[in-house]
């Protein structure tokens, strides 16, 4: 049997693509290297708790089309991400807002906060921030940079803040209001019952084969379909022939604890340089600590996240979008453009620090060019 599309990878890009072309009457086969669907949004149920197996995923978007689309497959709860930063035992609100400024400097009004930030950014003359350090100081001053950004960022990226692109820190809002909502998004939440269930809904009625390594059997699979949608790392597709793109990987140490509450919040970031993990996720709080019947869950599951440089065999999580890697990616992209029957999409195939909604938007766009 021949398919119109072979989709490699069942994460959000692949699942969205497969869902929509299938709905348009095309035949589609989805393959995934892992024993489950969902890519890194996969959640696994442990003692009634949906554990975000490959790191926490909080859906947020300003894109109404994307929001309406995902709501066809899941009901989203009202979870709002309000991470806490722990700097050597001092607790700060994130993102950077009036609660953070009050705790840091004792200021109580927006004017006082602005004055404090201005004083600190003036002391550090910046003419157009060229890197993450300059961008951070120009946004929030040196105290916040030193306590809440520098250590976390250097652990997360394994690089000096001066060697990282400024855009990474612009993901975080800076607010002169008392508002701990991490995202500037109109819509936000976690799919009730977990992301796995949502992706399974998207793939309903579609032929999915798991534990399949496409690149190992490329010619056999290519012969099965008119077009390929490839969502795995772009450099792997080309056998790394131009060299390796750099990624950051993450190792999770997950524990089931016999207590109802470990840290009182879904996300606690450890922003000092010495603590070896970047953050601890307490998964039950993404769903308010309740089971589906609304009962309090007696146990809890936590994951400590350790960031590391990716090496062959590891799972890639974050592209490192510095100049060196962007240059190499541009060369791979040129090769990709010559693959007329292959669509490269998603965080790994486009080497982009995409959020979930951006991945879905990109996939919707790719589909619209097909049908
Ligand atoms: N960041 C930081 N301190 C924090 C949280 C984030 O300095 O407490 C910086 C860090 O450089 C990080 C970036 O902001 O890589 C983006 O953080 P985000 O929470 O968006 O990362 P993700 O959830 O995608 O890992």
C-alpha cells in the first residue's frame, strides 16, 4: 500500500499534520522511534498523576486559530504558570514583576521599581544589547541578573551569558504590575487527562507505527509514500555530513514521594549556580493536586531537571541558536530545500526554539500549502 504522506515523528507538528491531511481524505502513515506517541509532550500516568515525562509543557497562546484547533481534542484546565525562583533559600516570584522587585529591593510602587532598574542599567553602559547578559541587564538591572538569571541560564545552556543570543531572555515578560502569570498569553492551560490523550485523539483513525527508526530504514519507508514530513533533527537526516548541530539535552530524576505536597508549586527554579539541577517540577500541581473525580491525591511525583550538552545517543531538547549553529543550520536548510518531496517541520527539523503553539501554527501553515 502506498500512502500520500509518511509522517516521521508523532509530536505536535507531526500529529497536527497527520490529523489534517487525514481529515482532508489523504492517506497517511505516522512512524515514531519511541514506543509511544506525542514526542516530548508525552505524559505518563503515575498514581493518578500525569507526569510530563520529557519536561513540563504548559500550553499558552495568543493564536485563536491554534487555540480553537487544540480544543477540538482536549478540554484545557485553568492552570496558569507562576513559577517560583529559589536563590539560596530566598524565594522570588517569576516572571519579573512587582512582587519580585518588592522582594529584591523593598520597593512598593512601579516608579520606585523603574528608578531602581534604571540606576542599575545606567551603571552598565549598553548600546543595543548584543548578547543575553546585556539584554538581561538592560531589562531588569544587575541584581536580578545576578540572582535570578545568570546562574540558571549558565546551567541551562552550559555557556556564558555573553555567548548566548539575547532573544532567549526576551521569552520572559518584565512587568510593573503585581502579576505572577509567566506568560503574556490570552489562552493558557493543560489538557485534562494529559497531553498523551490529546495527541491520541489527534491521531484517531490514522495508521501509527511505533518503535520504528525511519532513518535506519529510510529507503523502504520512502518507497511507501508520495511525500515525507520529517520532524526529527535536520542534521541526522543528512547523516551529520556537514557536522553536528549543538543541542541541549535534559536528564530527569523522577521520584514518587509518599507525601501530598513537596514544594507547593508546579515549577520551582533553582537560580543559583551551585545547585546542580535547574528546576524541580511537581507534576500534580498542573492539575491542582486532584484526580479526575476531584479528590486530593495522597502522593506526589517530582522531577529534578539536569541540563547537559547533547551528544549522539542523547535526546535533543533545545537547539542552541548561536551564530555558529545558525550558520551550520543555514547550510543544512539549503540541502533540505533540494529534497523536493520532504517537508521539514518542528523544533528539531527547523532548529528553532519553538513553543507548542508555534509548532502547531507552523504545521497548520504547511498543511494549508498541501490541501
Ligand atoms: N531564565 C532565567 N531564570 C529563570 C527562568 C528562565 O534566567 O528563573 C532564562 C534562561 O535563560 C532560560 C530562558 O530564560 O533558558 C527561557 O526560560 P523558559 O522558562 O522560557 O524556558 P523553557 O521552559 O523553555 O525551558
